[in-house]
């Protein structure tokens, strides 16, 4: 029987793999497609968004780094991760996979689930971050499921 730390990291890894599966075998155009107008959501935008979420929570929050949004911000101050009209899927997946690897390393190096991270004036434990990340991926994987089904009819985990 797996302990709590193994359970949390395995659930998070499952959610990461689910996102990758939702994007598998699609063309660049399909990955960029905003399949549910008027929403700007696309599968590629979700990959880019989750790359930044990984970097923010694990590198900044848990590891005290100061990495900025990889995709920058638009003139309105909003993150650009969903601006995918010219985005390169291979680059986006490389950034996401690198962020996931870095997150795994940070989790592996943490002494315990009680290890504390900080974001501004807020403090939180590694347990909280792992639980939040599972929720974050699960919510966006629901979006990805709808997007994928709209693009080509594929459904499933």
C-alpha cells in the first residue's frame, strides 16, 4: 500500500499523463483550435498554461526561485499562454515536460509533505501544493476532454 506522498505524486503524474493523452496524435492546427467559441481555450493553450502553473507553484513557491511566466504578458497585463495562433506545439510541450521534470525533482528533494513554501505573504505545505496541482490538472483535463471530443470525437480518460 502506497503512503500519502506516493499517492499524491502518483495522482499528479496520472493527471499529467492524461493531458498528454488528450493532445496525442493531433495536428498543429487541431492543438491550436479554439473548439468551443467564444472561449479562447485550446489544447495547446492548456499545455502552455500548465507549464506556467508547474513553474509557479514548484519553482517559485516551493523552491524560492523567481521564474516569470514563460509566455509573457499581453498589453492588458494578462498572461499570453492562451495566445496560440502562432505557437509551436513542439516548443510548448518541451517547456511543459521540462517544467514537470523540474517539479518532480523539487518534490523528490523535499524532506516531507510538511515542507513549507511561500508565495508572497502566504505559506503552504508541499501537501497543499500537490493536492492543488491534482485539482488544477483535473479541472483542465475536463476542459481538454471537451475540446478533444469537439475536435475529433475522441473521449476517455
